[in-house]
């Protein structure tokens, strides 16, 4: 009896050790990967502020942000998000927010939702291209429809008079000090916060996986994806991409795109939906924790992505395959088909 209890306790300790090892290695690797991009971009943004270039950039991009009802300064936040990643966008926002007019919750939610649609282009567009979708096509889809989404959300919130309270960003994350020492200290604080967020998300996602809740979410989404016209061959991969991100779903689709019996249209529809709405757990939790509202970052984004994908399916489903390939797919895929 005593021996069995000892064995059970050893098994529990081994499982707990495996859990902590997983969280540590996954969180550490994620942080190191992100900081390789984020530290240089933080320094660049600092020089942009120091040299007074921010005003010039904002004036140049102001018309684009006016369309979506956002302050001109947020253009550099979104630009950083597209070139680097969402975390880089947040660091930029924390750096410039003290010099901006306060934003409403509606504006912050609109900005965050646009960031969710269009971010990390160098990596995610490359993944899309490797699946067979032309890089410029996927870039245009995510960029143009992110702007359209921003327009719709801004007008919807204003028409309803919703979320017009002032958004708050913790003073702990921002600094109005101009010295390099104060800036460096604030950046270190931001990196510490982001590190905590990443480790929290890693733990949460692992618990969701262990408890089977991710499988439940996948099961719930399956009927909607079938209704959208996502083919059976790529349906499971699409669900993985939607829940865990393009790096996972796109990576699997790359292998799918190399098969001779490939469903080229299915690949395109899947990548379109994933481009507009992916990583629904991790990225959504991140945006909500930073002050975004669920009506935008979850509900509106999901409905919008489904509608846009449905329109693509209806407009191109009967299009001759050779014409479809010529318009949307790379030569490598056309040659394999």
C-alpha cells in the first residue's frame, strides 16, 4: 500500500516536472524569438521620437487613419505590427501614447482588431506563399480588408454611441520622460510585462489542450466552416490554424499543397479565412488583457472574416480552374496541379 502511494506520488511529481519544463522552454523560446525583433524596433522608434520624425510620419499617414477614425499617431503602431509583430506594435503604442490625445475604448478596440487582421507580414505572408497563394494577393487581402474592417467598426461604434469612454493604459507601461535612462527603464518594464503575458498564455493554452477544451472549440467551429465552403480535405488543418495560428495551420497546409490531388481552391479559401481570423485563443486573450473589447476583437472580427471568405467562395467557386490559378496562385502550385 505504501509502495503504491509512493509510486503514485512519483508519477504526480514527474507529470508536474514535465509541465514546468514545457512551460519554461516554450515560454523562454517564445520570448527570445520576440525580443530579437522587438529590441531593435524599440530603439528605432526611440530615435524616430528623438529626431522629431514621428510628426512627419503621422502627417504623411494621417489620411489613412482618418478613414478608420483613429489618431494619426496610431499609423506607426499598425505599421510596426505589420512589419514586426503584435508585441512590437504594443511597445510602439506604449512609447507614443503619452504624447497622444486620449483614445476611446471604441478606437482602441478598432486599432487592436486591425492589428489582429494585419500583422507579422514577413513571416505569415511567406507561409501563405509557400502554401501556393501569391504573396501580393494575401498581402492585399489582409491589408485592404483590415482597413475596411476598421471603417465598419468605427462607424458602428459611433452610430451606436458605444464604447465612447476613455481607454486607459497603465502608467506603468508608458513614460513621458525624455531621458534615455527613463526610456530604457520603461522598456525593461514593458519586456517584463510581455514576458509575464507570454508565460501566462503558454500555461493557459497548455491547460486548454490537456483538458480537451481546444478540441471542443474545434468541434463547435466545424459546421460554420463547412457552410463557408471550406473543403473536407483542408477542414481539420483550417481549424488548427484558426485556433492556434497561421504558423501551425499554414505549416500543415504547405505539406497539403505539395500533394498531387491538391484542392487548390480549398487551400486559397482556407488561407483567406485564416489570414483574417486566426489564433483565436492566444491573440484574443492578449488583446482583451490590453483593453480591447470582446465585441470587436472576437465577435465582429469572426463574423466579418466569415462574410469575406463566403464572398470569395461564391465569387470564385465556379471560376475555371486555370483562370483561378492565374489570378491567385503561384506558378509552383500551378505546375504541381
